């Protein structure tokens, strides 16, 4: 019988911090772009600007939802008897991921997962944005997004550990 | 962030007059003609210059259109109005380098002057026309480059929320 989990972990991802890293990377990508690509450069760097920011918000929303789903063993929440959801665009100051974890869950694992999730969200947004504004860059950031996703899953799997079945039932 | 750019028509025509006077004065006289009287713009040429002014304004607006939020009525299809300046408001992104506004204003003025001169020289002094066209193009390229220049994002000054969780 599974022991009831009593420890909760709350991860907060501030919109300002996510946007800062996203804009910073986009700025550098634009800055190192060769001369003669001025229009593409400013499109790349304007990732957080009016209009574009709405696309970014949507992408961040999806990225966070994907992360929560990746953490399913710990983040699972049953639906209420009646659930309503709509697709109205809303900006949130902070994304919150809550988990119920086993008593022996390591704090270092939490730290690592938190860092990887931050990276995953940033890379996912960048890959999505570059697909539109600078397709040449998209594959690089998509690869980074996938690497972050693998890292999150690997960290969770390592935490769960390998189960060795005994050779005999006795 | 919004920036307002204004090009004073009288000042542009003054500058065109100075330039054409200088070029005409420096040019060696050709047989039977006085380059100064041919090249120098006078009040009688105003209608022609007005057309070139309108062309320059159209061209500038086309280049700036990505950011234009308001535009003055600069066009005077019939007759001339020396007070009808070119005024444009640009709605720039928040990461645009606002320190460049003054130099954009200056480049825009030079663009108008060189554009009008280039067009005028196409009629009166073809050998100089190409050079002034290149100058006008150079000023417009300079404006585009400055409009597309972005500053690095500023690090936010967030404080961690108090609680059990972790914030990033």
C-alpha cells in the first residue's frame, strides 16, 4: 500500500524572470546576426514587444502545462465534479507548479527540476518564436527545448529509482 | 514609446537653395550658359520643388510605415504652402534605443534636402544627380538602421515570495 504523501513542493516561475531570460537570449541572437538582416534581427529581438507578447504568453502557458503534465506522478490533481475552462488570454504574474512528494524526496532534486523547468519554458518559447521570425534559428532552440524536457524526465526517473524484482516469490 | 519627427519645409528649401547656389557658383561656365542661373533654385521653381518635397515625404512615410501612428497632411497637390511641414509620430517598441531620436531627426532632414537636390539636379545638373541620390539613400539607410536598433533588456528586480516554495 502506498504511503500517503504529506510533503508539498511549490515552484513559482515569475513572468518577469522568464521574460527577461527569453528577451536576453533573443537580444543576443539578434545581435550576432550578420549585417543585412536588419529586419529579421529586430523581429527576433522584439519577442517581448506589443502584439508579440501575446504569442509569448500563449507559448508560456502551454510550456507550463506541459511541465505539470511531465510531473504527473507528483502534480496530479483530480478534476472537480464540474470543471470549466476557457481560452481567454490572461497574463499571470507567476506560474505555480505544486507537487505532493514522498517524504524522502530530495531537495536537490527539487532544485534541479525547478531549474530545468525554467529552461524548458524559455527554450520552448524561443523555439516557437524563431519558427515564425527566424526559421534558421528554430531547430537549435527546439533541440535545447527537447534536451530540457529529457532532463526533467530523467531527473524524475532517477528519483524513482530502479525496482529489482526478486528471483523467487519466497 | 512615441517619438515625434518634424521636417520644416522652409528650412529644407533654404538648404536646397544654399546647396544649389554653391554648386552653381563652383561650376565652371559652359559655352553660352551660366550654370549659376540654371542650377540655383529660385521662387519660380517652387512648384517643381514642392513636387519633389511631396515625393520625399511619400518615400519617407513608406519607409517609416511600420512604426507610423500619426502623420501630418503634408501634401499640397495644387499650389505651394511653405508652412506645410512634414510631421510624423512613430510608435516605437519599448526596447528601442531612444537615444537615437535626435540623430534620426537630423538624418530625416538631410534625406529631404538631398532627395530634393537629387531630383532638381536630374533636370539642371545631371552629373551631380547620382551623388545626391546616393546621399539621400544613405540617410534613409541610416534612419532604418537606427529604427531597428534595440537595447539589451534590463534585469528585473524581483524579490522571492515568502513561503515554502521556490521561485525563479
